[in-house]
């Protein structure tokens, strides 16, 4: 299920695979799956397959940044557009779903990059987005229900939108890689998001990398053992005509100690694949990869006790940063694979 309000009529769509949708982030809150991305307005007539310029419109049409909030039970969905779609396009609209909200927290007439979603905790998320029209980067904040808790504020226009997913470091600073307008210089920047919202922010600071080399010195000490030869002289005092026999000196024997050899058996972990290689992305183990596999991962990440998975499923489902276990990003990779945005799984591997 694509969590975007509206529907797409696929009649006569035979020469294009354009969907008009880009998903750029997905995280879990206490009660919901939060998805961010950009999409054309499916309620506009120009995006229906009956329009002769449908494919061109889908490829070149204005894409609106959105936040989609889907309950973990999948019973409730709401989509929040960060621009007012009626302001941007004047075509006839069909009835918009009641669970769709048009806000104007971003400039309605401007074009924006994909939004980036960064999780702080289960009820706090940052969104970074680049205004392609004016050239500045903005940061906003939402809660676990998708409500705007801090309005979007600009942090400057020296560099482009993030090249990769921004992350939080151990000081709760946002860190991301960016590039200049000519794409000739790349930088890693950081900032304290809270300083943006409380008015103390100045500008992002470059991240400097310090490499520390640890030198190890090995000293070999040669030890020589010397066995001393001891001669004992015993004096015997004779008071009668008696012959005294001097006590015998016993020379200690040299004892050779045999080394004790200990054998340690290291257990070998065998991946249970039922005699065949796993199908990456097939979490439900039904032999195919689809959105049901993404849902199974999200349920497992949210509550592994209530929605357990066999070991084989956790291995085949680890398709993003393969090797770090199941996360919500694995579900996003499967959605991208299902939408043919990527062609193979795993999408990436741990370094």
C-alpha cells in the first residue's frame, strides 16, 4: 500500500513506468509508521491516463513534499502536504480524501527537494528539505503523529541538499554531507537543531576528522637459566674409636614437565536456509518479494514479541546495510524494489 492519498488510473499505461512519487524516508513512532517523500497531485486530471500528455505530465509535473502517517494496525492513514496543492495547480480536481491535509508551511510557489526524515526518539523527528527555487536549506520538527511541532527555518544557502541520509551524532547534532552548486566540492557539516529553533544558531560547522595512530612496540627479552653446582662438606668429630660414615648427598633429579595442550572447539553458526540460498526481501518466505514483506518487517521492528519472525526471515529481510539486522530501512528498500526504483537486493552492505 502506497501511503499517498488519491489513486492513479493505470488504463492505457503501456509505455511508461512513471509513478510521480519519490519516497525518501521511513521511521517508526510509538503508534505509527511515518513516511516522507514527494508526489504529484493524483487528484489533478492531467495525471490520469486518459490525458494524452499523461506520461509527460507525470515526469515533469510539480511534486509536493508530504508526510504520510500510517497506524501500525494499518487501519488509519493521513497524508499531510507541506504545500497547498490548490495554489500550485489550477486544473480540475476530484474530491480530495478527508484524511488529506494541505498546509502552507513551505512556500506554495517554490520547488523543493525530497524531504529527509531524522528520528530523535519515538515522538520527535526532524525534517530537512532544500528550497531549490531560493537555494536555502530548511529544518522543521514533527511529533509521532505527524504534527508540526517546530516550523521550518532556514539554515543558509551556501550548499545543496544532503547527498546522503543525515544522521544524529552522540551529541544530538545533525551531521550530513553536502556539495556546492557546481558539485565540485563536498563537505561534511554539523549543527545543533535546537539552536535553529531557539534562535541561537549561526551557521553549520564543518566536521574535521582526526586520525590517531597507535604505535605498538614489542620487546623480546632473552632469559638464560644457570644451574649452580653445590658441593657440601660434612665434618665428623670422632671421640671414640669409631668409624663414622659421612651422610650421603642426594643430587636432585631434573624433572621435565610436559606442556598441557588444551583443545577449544569453536561452534560454527549455520544459516538455516532449508537447503537453498535465501531470497533476499522474502520475509514471509512465500517465494516472492512484495509490500507484504515490508509490512512484516515493520511489525517485527515495532513489536517482535507480538510479531515474531523465524531466523531465516530475519536473514532474508536484512537488505539495507546488510549485516546490521532488521530495521525500518530494510522495509523501505523492499518498497523501493517493489516500485522498481532499485533492481536488486540487498540494496547495501555493512562496511
